[in-house]
């Protein structure tokens, strides 16, 4: 799996978004490595929910 959009919600409630249009900033970056679902626990987010969060 390759990440093309990444949304992170910090413990303080701050939303960070990364994509090919915004690869990195002083707080983080879009992962540059493939994700292995067997090694990296993933939480599936429905498309509609991800798009709603992404648009904030």
C-alpha cells in the first residue's frame, strides 16, 4: 500500500494533512515508505469520513 493522502489528528486535536501537494512542513511529512498492513495496524476510515476531515 502506498500513501497518497495522509491526515493525522494529534492528541491536542490539531489536524495535519499531507499529500503530493503538501509533502512536508515543520511538524511532519507524508510517509515515503509503503505500508504493510500485517506490520502496521491500520484503522479503516470510510471514504466519506476521510473526505469530510480532509476538507476541514
